C-alpha cells in the first residue's frame, strides 16, 4: 500500500564482503547499486572488504558515524562456512536487532530455493540511527531482498508502516 506523501530519498551505502570479489566482478553490489538508483535513493558510498570481523566492523562504524548515511546494505558472508562472519560482525556493532528481516527474507527465499534457504543468515539491525541490512552474496538473493522487502520498507509512502518514518526516532532514549 502507498500513501499520498512525497517520496523521501534515503542515503545508502553498499558493502560487499568477500575475499575474492573486486569492483569489476561484484555483481551483487552492481545489482544493489542499480536498484537503489532506480528507486530514487542516493548512493553515498560503496566498498569491498574481506571476510574479517575487524575489517567489516571498522567500515560499518565509519559509515554509522557518517551523518550522510541512513542505511548500509551488505552483501556476502551470511552463510555457514568458517569464513562467513557477517552476522557476527553486525551483531557486534548494532544496538538493536531486527529479527523480522532475516525471517522474512528466508520465507521469501524458500518460495524460490526451497530448503536451501536454511543456509542463509541474512539479518538486520540498527546502530547509531543507521539501519544495517545483511544480504547473501548472490545477485538473486540481493534482487529478492531489495524487490520483496527493502524497496517497500525504505519508501516513506509504504503503508501501514515503513523504516523511513521511524528514522527521526531511532536514537531516542
């Protein structure tokens, strides 16, 4: 559902987490960047870091402290192998988890890849007034996460509620 309110562009950063990808072959980051721009939001920054908790946390903390960034979307590192540490890194920086994001992502994913979705640890949280969403590293997972969840929740016109309308209140005490 949409309202009659005017669209408010959100300022977004994309972080690809990978030991092997570079800007030239970061298809998932490319998918997200294109979808963000097509939706009318502002791409503020994009980077790639290795699957290391300290590197992920350092980049997240820098972006969380940046008043020009409202949302960080990560891609990669959400699986169950030894190198997949994105959920652990996010959990060490966020103040509040948004468990429904991962739950909904896996429900949507189940419709497409059946029980294989159980291997995804997609997650989300809030830190310093910044939303952080972690998507798997596949381009299709990024499409699903954007097209089925984020495009709606990052649109202030979406009803009955959305993440954008809560932004001014994220740092309330």
